């Protein structure tokens, strides 16, 4: 199309709303850099970042998201370097979704 509008969660993208829209979206690369460590530790670290602190890390929420993405329950205890590409992509997606 030559023209159009972008709307995210009912918010029309404009110079005035761009920062608010950016808070609602994320990009997950298929070639994401793999963090090192145990899956649960990686999530704890992500939720310790200043931008995520208010969300808080809760392992039971992580378990629910792993289940929602059809990942085995023991994924939480695996090392990020030994899980499959599909599991890595799903873990990246889980890290990017809101914890509601």
C-alpha cells in the first residue's frame, strides 16, 4: 500500500504516541544471541533489569508460559546452550510477552 495507518492495542501510531506504541511491541530475532546459563537464571536476570523490575520474576508464571508454549516442564532447569532451536525461540518469545 502507498498509505495507511498503524494501530497497536487501539493506539494510533503518530509522532506523539510512538514511545507508548514501542512499549507495547517487541522484536524477536530467529537468530537471537543465546544467553548463557540455566533457563530460570536467565529469566531472573532479565527481570532484574531496571525496565523490568516492576514486573517481578515469579517462577510459577514462567512454568505456566513454558506449558503454554508446549515446552517440557524441565526446560526451566536446562542450560540455554543445550535446548533446541525451537525451544530457544519459544524462550525468547516468553521473555518478550507481558506477564499477565
